[in-house]
């Protein structure tokens, strides 16, 4: 005998299933990034949020907002701490004014020639633990570290030697990056990333410490700064993926694990995807007779790195966290023959 469910019963069952799928997530969070909407990094971070929702079976829903959507880039630490935002994905260097350790850990200028070295150090050799020692007293927990990759250096004149930096008006965020360019002879200007294009266009700055080659190319920076240094010789900023600590502490262990695994996955995907985009953009740029790529020699890179290392030593003595980070990262670099 075949059992048949009345049509009314089928409708009720279908509505029940729809309601189950449409029910609100257990956790709904808003994260702000340090990129404008549409940038490759921004899209990768949106994909991360979508992946978290899938991995958690809909228990976590994250809205990703662009820079300045709720607060300015250098205010997201306080916003996450207070609960205005639940998390952020950003360069800790923006918070150097709060503690110099943010600038040092966020972008140890001249340290890394490969983003995978940085990810290895942060994940497996103590970097993430040190960062959490720094940030948790602010009420924020680092889920994990990511990185964009080596940044390009778009300039309006060729920079082939360190001495060519003298007098160069370069956009740089506050903190270690700013100080090292100053020691190298440049004239740093502290501007938000959202003002780089117009500042280059108007001649307010001659160059910019600002993200990877592909993003610079897509935004048209090389129309005004057509002597980009590639590969970059200076900067590899951290992307701190962080959550309000009270929220983190209250999460079940399975969701904590999902978040940590998802950030690790995003970190490696970000490096790989941006590298692919860089190579495509470099290929296109080489076809443009008005764009002249500059590759600084190993000797000149070493000179810049020496200036940076002297600044590391200066920053190391500023507090306990900067000293701990300095000792830890220099030990890692020495052990791996990277100094």
C-alpha cells in the first residue's frame, strides 16, 4: 500500500523546511576592512566570510564592509573593542599611535622577501601568540594572520638606489614604515590609502607605500607614478583578522576551530591569488611604453635592509612586547639564514 501525504501536509512540510533554512545565524557580525570595495583584497575577504558561513553550516554570518564604512581605518581597534564592530581585517600599523608594537609587528619593514616566510613565522614560531599578548588587553583577539604579499613601490621618478630616495615625497602610514623612509632620506607624508590616487595626481606626493602591483595598476596609479619598483624592496604588511575578545571567549570550540582554519586557508589563497594578479598586471604594464619597471639591485636592497634593521633595534627597546617580538623574529630569521 502506498502512503500519500495530503497536499496541505506537503505545503506545511515545505514551509517548515524553508523556515529552517532561512532562520537567522547564531552569530551575526560586521567586520570592516582597510580596502575600498572592489579591490582584489576586499573581494578575497568577502569570499572568506562566505566560506565561514558554509563551514559553520550557517551558524556564523559575517558582513564585510570597506574602509571608512563605519569608522576610519585607524579607529577599528577601538570599534572592535567597544562592539561597534565585531571584527576587522586590517594592517595593525594603523594603530602605531596606540602602541609601537602594532607598527613593528604589523609591518617589519625589510624583513621578508617572501610572504610565506612571514606566514610560517606567525603561525608556527610565536608571532601570533606575541600579537595576542599585545591586542587582547584592548579587548580584541587575533584569529589569525594573513598577508597581501610584497608591495610594489609606484614612483614618479626611477628609484634604482637608496640614495634616490632623498627628498622623495612618499605616502607612508605612521609608525615604522614612516620612520625608515625618513632615515633613508625620503620625506614621508601620512595619508590614508584612499587618498593615494588623488595625491599622486596633484603632485602632493611623488611615490606611495601602498599595496601590491596589481591593485596599483588597476587603480591607475602608474599614470602619475610610472616608475614602479617591482618586485618591491620594502614592505610586506600583516593582515590581522581579529574578533572582539568577549565574543571569541564565548564561542564553542568547534566554531573557534572553523574560524582559525578558515583564516589559514584565506591567508595562503590571498598570497597566491594576488601573486597571479601581479604577474598578469606586470605583463600588461610591460606592453605600455609609458610605464618603466625598476628592479633594485641586491646590493641596494641590502643597504635599505640595513637601515631598516637599525630601526628594528631602536623600536625593540620601546616596551616589553617590542623587545619580545624583536628577539623572536630576529632569532627566526637567523635560524633560517634570512638575515
